[in-house]
């Protein structure tokens, strides 16, 4: 069973939509557990988000991101929380 970004992209595609992603962490895991987590530096996450917004734009945000970062994104891009 896929999880995380892989699962999100499959669900989004099944609804006829296109997903742009910003990866906040990488995990080493399998069905038995998580072996490690590598967090993406916040400055680089911001660059990923800027690249997506500048290219495709944003209609919907699905996040596993901490609320503080989401609040900044909403303010910086004049998004409407749903």
C-alpha cells in the first residue's frame, strides 16, 4: 500500500488533477517500520514551493506540513484557507 507523496499523487490523479510537490522529509522505511528520517532544510522547501507556484500555480494545498509553515504560505501567496 503506497503512503505519503506516492499515495497523495495517485489519489489526486484519480480525480483528474495534477500534483506539484514540495518534499519536507525523506524516510527510509518499509512495511515493518521507519529506519530513518532526513528533514529537508526549510530554505530548500521554500524554493520547491516557489518553483511550483511560479510555474503552475496553486488551486488546492494538501499538507502534512507544520501549521506554522502553512500559515506563512497562505500569507505569502494570498491563498484562501478552505
